[in-house]
């Protein structure tokens, strides 16, 4: 397969440094669609999350997901030109210089009713937003509202999408489903990134299990990314059930010096810095899939062409084995 050729070329050509490989783009149509403010049709934004099944013999097979759908800032909330849009999972095949969309799976509830991307009334008040339709009329919150930003597919074939926000680093007992540990993760200061004016501009957009013990974490702004490897075997303070788990605790965990409070965060090692490398990548890299050890596919979220980015772009990235193993 052609994707194997690019994988082989990357491994052969690159030695001890991270390097950006081939990059290719295409428009994924959105059906139904409407025009954006410039009069151009909205397109599908399939890159909010990405996952390659580690046991698949199809190295080019990647599952991706959309987020809540086309939206824009409006009256202190969000305007939804297609409020009935169902967040979806896409089956994508990556080649050496192109990709092909093989299928789309709109998310549904247990009664097979389509989900949507409207604000959910169960969202904590501090995170909730008002919603409006294309004409500016208020939209009611929906219990079917989700905002998917990542996904995995487990061995029984079921997908586990992740909702926006509330990112936690938890250890979970596989049999009971109960958390057994929770760990703090300390992000880099916003001053170290291009495109950030405060720490609030920083995001964790993707987590990739490299193996049983190592996790690849993407920190980003809208224009720049860094990738870190977290070794889960390294010592870290378990804060599960502590006062730091209580929302009423002030100052909160984010506001205090961790070391001064006896908290050891997860240890992270930087393996890629777009700014330092001078790498040319599209904005809003949100989906990352490990194709084989050391070779990753980066996918952007084009925001459905609301702001004029019609294409979805896939970029191959090689990280040397010494950095991810």
C-alpha cells in the first residue's frame, strides 16, 4: 500500500530528529450545507479527533470525528447555521499523498435518535453558552447535545468519543469502571507559544496512547503546537478524593504552586515544538493518530469553513524512537 511507502521513506530518511513529512489537503463536502459570510459553502470539519486501531493491519485506516458542527460567536453565545447537525465519526484511509473518506457515522443515542451539537442543559453553568439559529432566534438547550473532540475505538468495535472540556488524567479499574487515581498535569506557560495572549488560550486537544505506559499529549494554541510524552510509570501524586477534587476549594489547583503544596504532577518530556522547529503546519491541529511507532498523522479542524478554511489537511510527522520509547 502507498501509505507503507511513505512510512518506509520517513524511517529511512530521518535519524535522530523530529521531522514534518508530506502534507496534503482536500475538501470534504458537507451535506446539507449553507454558505458562510463570504458566500462560500460550508465544508465538513472532520479533524477534531483521530484514532488508528493499533492492532489493524491496515496502516492507513484512521477514524476521525467532527465537533459540535458549524458555529460562530454571536451575542455572547454561539450561532448555529445548521442546528440539526449530528456530530459524526468518519472512516478515513490515508495514502502517501492523499486521503479518502470511506464512510460517515452520525452519532445517535440508545434509541437511535440523532444527537446534535447544541448546548446540553447538564453542562456546568460556568461552561454553558447561549445558542441561536441562523436568523438570530434563541435555541433551547438539548439533552442530546454533545461536542466531540476526540475518540478511540476499542476491541469490541465500539467507539468512545470524548466530550469537550473536563479533561482529566485518571487511572480506572477495567473491571469495575471506577477511578483509582487522578493526577495533575502542568501545561507550559502561554508565553512559550505563538498565538496565545493568556493561559486561557491554551488547550489540550489530543491524547495518544503510544504503548501501555506512555501517553502523547498535544498542547496547542490555534496556530502552534507542542507534543509531550508522559511516562505513566513515573511517580506522581494521586489527588483523587482530596480537597483538590472539590470545586469549592479556593484557591483551586490551577491557581497554586504544585510543589509548595506537595503535589508532584505527571512528568512530561517535550518531543516536538512547532515554533522551535519552524515547522509549517495548518492551524488548529486537533486530531493525531499513531500510524506505526514513531509515525503520526496530524489532522486539522477547519471549523467547517466558517472562517474561510475549506480544506482538511493531513500532515505526517516522524518522531524518532528514542523520544517516544
